[in-house]
């Protein structure tokens, strides 16, 4: 007599089978069909690697220019500051921003009245959106990094700043506008990855504009935004319309590596929306898409404004 066993789900059973029955079963059991190879190889295609020489040369030139710039106090702090946002200040003063978002405001989906609400603006730059939120009556907190060396840059570029111990301010424009406006916006210096409800609390309204494209890990950043949002979020960021034209659905993005304008990613619109949903937001909807050029360009990249709730 021979023994036969069977096991499944952590349980097993063993029975004795007469030898003549075992021989009969083996005789009638069909032989297994030939299986395909588990392992196969193909000659690898050629791959071109961009060594980023142009971007590195540009960054070295930028740093050299900054290092040679005189450090005395400027006579006109508005003219001396390199402004990202166009902001209207008292006395008819308008900052010479790289981008003018004022015509976008009526189409952007910013709430009209946030009186008594806590609002968070992440990646504030010079503060255009933080000050816009303050005008809605909200108690506003502005979060951004403090120095240029904290930008989420590739290791090679980051090393250029660390080696020279450069400390270019990321908050100087915001601080100037904040003072001149008499603003009560609370300024918090922090990376988006470090947002934690235990330290900063939660907010009824969260805004983040043009920040995901500058991050090595936008999915983690969205999770951090979701963690401090207790109500509604309005997120605006870059997308590449040519990718959606391929008809592949959500999942595709263009990798840029962070070397040019600190831009890491240009996702398909469907991918960007899916990322917001995957971060834990619900009721994700598109408010609008727009193209806004800077002062040096005729045409700007496309951006989407996305509203989401928790």
C-alpha cells in the first residue's frame, strides 16, 4: 500500500492507496503539455541619456551671477526684488511679477466668503493666493520653504548650492508684500512633505498652486495635503494635453527630471485628476483649464484647477 497526501489552506490529509490502483491512475493520467520557457531574453535597444549639460551650465551661470551681486540695502525694495507674482500694494504700487494671475481670479473657483474658516496656502511664493484668501475673511496660514537650497532639486544641482553655502531667500517677496499690506497671514516655513496635522492643525480650505510639478514625489505631497484638509481643497497644476490625445487613459506622465525650472513631471490631465483621487480626496472635479504665459513668453503651458473634498 502507498500513501497519497493533499494539502490546501493550511490543512492536509493522507490516505493509503492500494498499489494496483496507483498503477492504474498513473497509466490513465494524461501527460502534462509542454510549458513555455519561464525565462526569455531579447537584445536591449539603444538608450540615449541626457547628461543635462545645458541645464547645469545655466545653473552655474545663475549662481555665479548671484554671488557677484552687490549685497548692500537697495534704495527701492520693490524694484530690487525678483517677483514671481503680480501683487497690488497700497499707494498704487504693483509688483513686476513674472506671472499676473489677476485676470484668472474670476474663473479660478476660489470661494467668495470664508469668514470664520481656517485656510491654508501651500507653496505661496510672493503670496498672491494667500492674500486673495485673506480677502475672503479666512484666517490664513501660508506654508513655503525658506531658502532656495530647500527646493526639491536633483542631487547635482542641489550640490552646487550646498558647496557654496548659498542662502537665497524664498520668502523675501512675501515678507515685503505682507508688511506693506498690513496682512495677518501666518507665515510658516516648511516643506510640503512635512505637513502634519499634529503640528499645524487641519484646515477648512486648502489651496496649492503650481507646486506638484516642482516635486520629486507629487503623490506623497498630495497625501500630506489630504492629511491637513478637513473640508475642501483647490489644487492648480501643470498638465500635458498631448498625452491625453494618445487615448491611453490615466497613468501616463512626462518625466523631466527637475533640471529645468525645477520641473519634475508633466502628467496627462487624466493622470493628474487620478492622483488627487488616489490621495484620498473624494468628489474630485475639474473647475477649469487655462494657459497663462509669463512676461517673457507668448504662450504658457496648460494648467488645471481641481476641486476636491474630504
